[in-house]
């Protein structure tokens, strides 16, 4: 479960795809990309989830659940659950 807090590194969602790909290449187990939610508004959250899946993630994990509001949950459902 790589913690891909791209905003901590002043990086965009493409960074999540890149590091998810690297983890998928080196691990023998499914990779779930860890995403830090508080700084992500719904459009960036959707894009970041998409980048994780493009990188080969089996799923995503969200941190901090307390930051999930109605808009983020709706975005998450559309981007991840509906896959």
C-alpha cells in the first residue's frame, strides 16, 4: 500500500500513476494506492483515482476519512466503485 501523497511533493496526479506503476512492477501482491484526501477537491480526486488505476492499482485507499464530504464520496463512487 504505497502512500502516494502527491501534494506533499508539489506533484500532480500523474505522479500517482508513475509511482503506482513502479510499485506494481516490483510487488507480487495487488497494489492499492494510498491517497491523501484533505487537499483534493472532487475534480482532482477523480483524476488522481483515475491515474492510480491507469498505473495498475487494484484499488485505492483514502486517508483521512474525516475529510470525505458528500462531494468527495460522490466522486469516489463514480471514479472507483463503479469500475
